[in-house]
């Protein structure tokens, strides 16, 4: 059973527009969420994270929104740039009494930003 | 600053041959260490994680094994590779109490 789901395997956006990447989760115990960006043949790089006590976290062009009641989070990229073209992974973890559990990853969404 | 390196970057091995992928972390002590695999068309799957020397936890049954002979060294091994072992293997680390995982460059393994 997949606990973290990224239902869109791919997304195509025009340069300068907004990219919205979605992620759903099933485990209500998840309390920390992260987004990673991955270029082909490279390791994923950490992009942005959010704790379950917040509903929004912003870092430059990247904003992550968390809707706990819907068990849904999204990553907004504004404005989108061709260099943003990559695979984006959503990940989540549970805090077990102060010790963070392992990250559970979604399958990723491939973002293509067209000039 | 902390860095993570894994090698080799690319490997082509025949079925039944052994495997050894190595990973080292610099600039931190007592990190948590991880091995992930990204198979074609699939997401990142956690294979092993370690919270200390000699302490290895396996997440999925397989013919791979991991070892941590030193604090900042993590090794992924197999005695006999299968075709299904082909994929992109990623070593990663995190602070012992941290939430964020940092990945290495990855190693492409093709079993032929």
C-alpha cells in the first residue's frame, strides 16, 4: 500500500507560468513533509519542507502548502523556469517520540517547463 | 560543510556476479545512513538504513546486503546479482535527529 502518492506522473508548463505539483498521503501520523528535485542520473536534492504544525512554507519561487484534513500537500513554483524541468519527489515521515522515522517517498512527477 | 560521495557511478555486471557499492560522508559524525534504489518507472525505495556502526536495518527482502564498517562508510553488497537488481542506487545521510535526507550522486547498475 502506497502511503505517499503522486498521481500525476508528468506535468508540462509554459515558462513564466505557475507549476503546481500535488501529493496525497494516507498515514495521518505523518508530521513532516519534504520535496526533492531530481535531474536525470543525479541524486535528489532537497528543495523545501514543511512541518505539520504549519500550512504554508515559502522559499523564493517555491511554496509548499499543507492541507492536513485532506491529507494533501502541493508544491507551487512561480514563475516556472526551464531549469526547473526535473522529477519532483514528495516525501513524508513520522516522529516517533522525538526520533524521526524514515522518509516515505512518492513515485515522482516529471515537470517539463517549455520556453 | 558536509559532503557525500558514492562510487562507482556506473557499473555493468553479469548475472551471478558480486556487487560492492561504497559510500562515504564527510564533515559530520554519527550520521544516519541510507541506501535507496530507484528502479525504472518506480519511485525511491528505501533498502537499508543504519543509525550506527554495525547497525543495519533492512526494509525489503532481497538478495542485497549492507554493512557499516566505519562511522561514515556505508557499503551495499550482493554475492550474486539478479537481472532485477538493475537500477539507480542512491546513498544518503541525515543528522541523527534530523528530518532531511541528503543524497549522493547515485550509481547506475545494469545487470546483463
